[in-house]
């Protein structure tokens, strides 16, 4: 199961594990207590996407918030 999504859902539904794991099951990231291929792919994609965010901290801010020479 995608750990990032599980943590996000646990923060959103703090005392309701049925909502957390039910959502992951409905999305197809889990089947029962087992992770599916879709869940593994979502976790891998999240890891790839977030690895670039640490290298370019202003990447998601847009060009108007970053100095022109640093907005490659």
C-alpha cells in the first residue's frame, strides 16, 4: 500500500481505520491486507516525483515566486 497515502488518510480520519483501509481497497491499492501491483506502482511514482522536489525546492511555486536565473 502506498505509505504516503495511508499516512495522509490517517491524518484525515484519525480514529477511523475502516475509512483509511476501505479507501485504499476501493482505489485498488490493496486487496484485504495485501498490497496490489497498483499500490506498488503508486508508491514508486510518488517516490520518483518527490525525489525531484527536494532538489528543486521552489519547483511547484511557479515562475513569479522564483528569481529568473534560478527558475530553470
